[in-house]
C-alpha cells in the first residue's frame, strides 16, 4: 500500500501525525510520504513536530515554492526532508504512481 498525506495548513500537522501513526500500527508495511506546501510549510520549523519528522518509515517532502513564499531557507529544514519543485506537482505525480491521497 502507498499513501501520500497532504498538509497545506499549519494546524493540520497534529492530525496528520496521528493519522500516520495509526496507519503504521494497522498496516506497518505501508509506504508513506507527507507532502507539505502552502502555509503548512512552517510546520517544519516547529519543534513540536520533531518526533513526527523522526519516524523512520515516513518520507517528508517540502514544496520549494512554499519555502520561497514563506521566506524559509532549505537549510532551515531537517536534513531528511526532500525538497520538491512544486507540492501540487508532487501530489499529482505520486497519485499517478498509485499513491492514495489523504488530506486530513
């Protein structure tokens, strides 16, 4: 199973974290990507999300457009975060590859 979670609002980080953890408990072999764009991009800078970002079975993507719009340097992000050119394009490409789309 492959799933992409979409965060575009800062307030959605906690709900997404809970959804991801619950999914991993129920289906531990699920391939999970979290794509973040819009104002949600600021969540990468919030220390409260550090445990979520440290989950070993989850890949995190950050929209380069959102980083620029929010004046956040790529260097400010945790090193495991993958920068993608456009979050919307990332979501489209992942869905074309068979990822289910979830937006908490």
